[in-house]
C-alpha cells in the first residue's frame, strides 16, 4: 500500500465518529440522554438503553479508562454543530484591504487624486495599504519613497490611524492605515 493511500485512510478514520455497534470496548462510562452520568455499564447494556430511548450510543472519549459514551440523537447533534458554525461565520467581520500605489516622481495633482480615493475607502471602513514602487536607481535611495508616504500621511491623518509605519518590502515602501474610530 502506498504511503498516500495509508494517510488518506488514517485521515478518513480520524473524521469518523464511533457509535452504536462499532464500539469495541466491553465496559463504558455512560452518560444518559438527560446528561447525567449513569455509571460504568457493559457495552450490550448501553446499546439496549440507547435502543429503548430510540437514540444513538456515541463514543465521546475513546482514550479514557473506561471509554466515555453518551446516549444522544447523533443527527440532531450534527445539525446543531452545523448551525453553530454557520452562526459564527455569519458574525465574522471581513476586512477589505485596498492598495494605493505611488511612484517616487509623482506629481502633486496625482497624489491628491489618489489620496481622494484612499479617503473614500477609509470612510467606507476599509483598510488601505499605501505603497511606493522603487524603480531602478531609486532602490539606492529608498528615502525618496518614504518621503512620498510622509507627504501623503498628513492628508489622511483626520480619517485614519497608522497601523504599520513605513517599512521597506523588497522594491516597495509601504504604510498600512486603518479608519480612525469615531
């Protein structure tokens, strides 16, 4: 058997929940459908109790001595977990990051135009990454890029806060700004 197939089988086995007749332990620490501990019982007796209740016997902690099993409606349990995940996902806040690029030799009216767009993004609650691309010989003088960002910052200071100050990332000088809290 190839290593890849073995790993896939191990992964599949890890995702499965052991329940009902797949449980191999002879004795189980049983938790009843109402959530109260029923003590240590034999596997067959636990299965009968689950059958009488019309529910599933689910192995919760297989590594414990003796293993812990719970009588529950497994499909309902999965449904509730799925519902909780969807609710958590719905409450997540997605942060959009917009990038504004400048060059070292940018004219004032071009800076004003790009700053106007950055202000619009910040007012909508989006984060903005300001970047200056350093071309050719400009790499020898990265302070030129920093000067452009220092020239741009005062125009955004009333609507933004600096999250990451000016740093050089390869051929770029970058600054990361976020909307100011009102």
